[in-house]
């Protein structure tokens, strides 16, 4: 069961604190590396599944699962 809250910020932005798992394609590219970094730092992202052609040691992190 997913738990969390959703609210509107003062500037009208929809905010959420629902825990989630993300799937990322292209994590070894320039943009993908930055997105992966942001997902790993996010307290509401509990796991990141990264699809790669081969295991990449530079992506190793407790939250990251390479497939």
C-alpha cells in the first residue's frame, strides 16, 4: 500500500510525498546521469531501476538496481 500526502504549494505547484520506484533508461548519458543523481537524492524515491546493456560500476548505489 502506498502512503503519502498531496498538497498545493504557495505558487500553485502540485506537491506530493508519495513513495515511488522509478525506472530510468539512458542513465549513462549526460541527462540520464543528472536525473539518476536527483532520483537517488530524493527522499520519496525508494528505488531506481536502471536499464543498461551491461553492468556499470559508476551507477552503484543502495537505491539503484541495474537490469
